[in-house]
C-alpha cells in the first residue's frame, strides 16, 4: 500500500495524469451505460472480517440474533446503519413492547433487566420502557456476549456462489466499501435488504393491490401531569378510550391528526410516548419518499403539540423531548422462506413441531387508505394464537441465510400480527442459535433439526 507521503506526491505531481485517467473512465462508462444511468467501474473491496455469523440490522430481532449466536459460541458480527442498537425500539422511540408475556429466554431477560433498572412499566401484557435505558442495555448484553458491533454501516450488496450459497456481503460507511464473509448470515434488517441483495424473491404489500400500512413517526413528550391527562392516556383509566379522548382534545385544539387513533403512552414520572401520525402510500424502498414523509411527520407532530399547548392547562408546559431519528416503518419486504405464515394459520391457530414462538397478538392493519379510514381498518379476520415455524425463518431461494423479525416469510395479514417486538425477539433468538449451530458444524440452516436448535436455545436461557 502507498505511504501517505507517496499518495501526496501522486496527488501533487500526477494530478494531470489522474485527471486524464478519470476522464477516460468517465467517457467509457458513459458509452457503456444505458441512457440516464452510469456504469460504475469495478473496484477491489477489502474483506474486513471472516465470521461464523453476520447479522444485518440491529433492531429487536437482530440484537437478539447476535446475542444468541454469540452465546452459542459463534464469532458474531452485528452490522447496523443507525448510531445505536435497537431499531424501532430506540432510533424509532417505540417505548412499547407487545406480545412479550409468553416469550421466555432473551425477551424475559431483557424485561427483567429493564425492571431491575426501574426503566419499565407493565400494563398487562404490554410493557412501556425508557428508550435511553434500552439503548444502553442492548449494548451491554451484546458486548458481554462477545458480539462485534459495527454501527453507522449499511449493507448494500451480497454475493452467492454457484450453489446459491450466500458467501459475502458488502457495506458502505465512512470507511468506504467493505466486504464481510461468514458461514451463515441473518437478515434482520426489517426491510429484507440483505436477502433481496442476495437474490431472494419476496412479497411486498397486500396481495394483489400492493398497498402497505402507513408509516408513523413517534415522539417523546414531557411537561404533562399524569393525573391531569389520565383519561387521554392509553390503558390508564379503565372504561376510558385514551385514543378517542385525545382525538377530541386535538380537534378542540384545531388540529385533525393524520392518524385518527392518536395514542399517548405513559412511561414514567413525566415522560410519555406519542403516536399521532400516519404517512400513507410511502414505500419502504424509496429513500426520497421516506425523506419527504419524515419531514411531513415531524412538522405535523410539532403542529399538534403547539396547538395543544395553546389550549393552556393541562398542556401549558408540554414539550417534545425528541422526535424519532427513524420514522416507524410498519412493513417492507417479506422474504420468501421454506414456509409462509398465512391468514389461514391465524384463523385456525396453527400448531407446528418446529414452533419458534406462539403469537398472541391479533390482526392490526393501520389503514393504507385515508379515504376509507384514518384509523385501524377492520379486516374481518379473527386470529387465534398461532405458531411461527422455524421454516418461515429459512430463506427459500438462497442457502446459508436466515431471516428474523418483520422480514420473515408471511402474508400481508399474518405480518400485521406477528411483526410486534415480543415475536421479533423470539425469532431473532432462534435464528441466532440456528446460525451458530449451522456454522459450527458446516451445515446449512435448513439441515439443522429444530429439536437441536430448540434444545441449545433453552440451555442458554438465563434464569
Ligand atoms: C409506528 C409503529 C408502531 C408500532 N407499535 C408497536 C408496539 O407498540 N409494540 C410492538 O411490540 N411493536 C410495534 N410495532 C411493530 C414493530 O416495531 C416492528 O415490526 C419491529 O420493529 C420488528 O423488529 P425488527 O427487528 O424486525 O425491525 P426494526 O426494528 O425495523 O430493525 C431493523 C434494523 O435494521 C437496520 N437496517 C435496515 N436496513 C439495514 C441495512 N441495509 N444495513 C444495516 N442495517 C440496516 C435498521 O436501521 C434497524 O435498526 C410498531 C411499528 C411501527 C412502525
């Protein structure tokens, strides 16, 4: 490699030659590319790590996958584009965990630790938590397990060998373009970025129409006294609909929220989480549209809070602590697996021998169409508790790849139910253990029997 001195010399003396080289690349690339595009020259990319398991995305599913894989003995890398672990839990300010009650293992461990740190509050089977405490806890758990964490880094490409086995992924970051090899990969990116780059087929949106649930930006609020707003808070006063009461209050303040079920969650002391916005028809795969939705959503939340403050008591001192760094994306790609969780599974309460977890959360479709309703759209599907089989986490079209979280294999209705974070953690935990076992024994994930994964997972569980 050139020394910095040599490089400076090249820039100084060889600038004209370099400019000539660039110009010839430019004209060759311009000629070879189709109109309106640019043919990027090939370049060498350094392989920066060779691991047993690489996990893409550090949301609830990815963090769980990485911890489980590392605890099961795998050399594990966790790659995340945000500056913190947790995905929607932290960068998204979610503050609310659903469907966690019947999830043992890591989910129970995280809840117990939040409770020990006085950073959570239970409302039946739902749990409110302190976002900042969650950030730190996830970092501690990953580091303690020996997970190598890479933040500020986006997975942008993937390469399979001739047997369709995923061998390598490529990232972009301040360090430039880097390649990472591993024996097994886990896609926990929420949107299925890694699997799509590797060539997996996927579903997106509702079958037929392609419509997707709206995005929502979350915010943390302070400066409100709980006894003064209690009827407007979700799950606080029995017999009261917090959503209806808050909607009426916002309308009294002269604002009509884009989500007609605005929800205020009480976390602790005077900290609240607000979900009061819907961004309709925004593709999770279109950065321009997501940017516009982010700006619109943030402006709407500020407008709502200013209007409430102008009402005076009980809102006189209300303040926005933070709006989410990342707008909440309800759905992205659903990568095709060796099993697809279906609406029929929900209706029948499916049971599987390779059940990763049992989903207790029902169908929850936020209306994709504001002309129909700006709230929850009734889908006429009554869900019974159902199992997610391990096969729904194993990629169908590419070997050596598992999915966990909201990008697993399922249909539109099923996804609206299993996507909540209690399930995402359970899926991540199973995928992480499976990946570690496959890597340690040179098997592909679909060759590892569920009984072995399940046994290893349960042996790792902490009391
Ligand atoms: C507005 C909203 C409200 C919700 N309400 C609730 C609720 O109250 N309770 C509940 O339990 N669930 C709720 N959900 C559902 C739940 O939050 C998600 O389905 C959940 O986040 C799934 O976890 P995940 O780990 O699969 O995805 P995510 O949390 O989305 O995590 C994916 C991670 O991957 C990273 N990533 C993405 N692409 C790349 C890439 N190419 N390279 C590197 N990193 C990448 C992201 O930055 C992110 O950190 C809600 C969702 C939304 C959007």
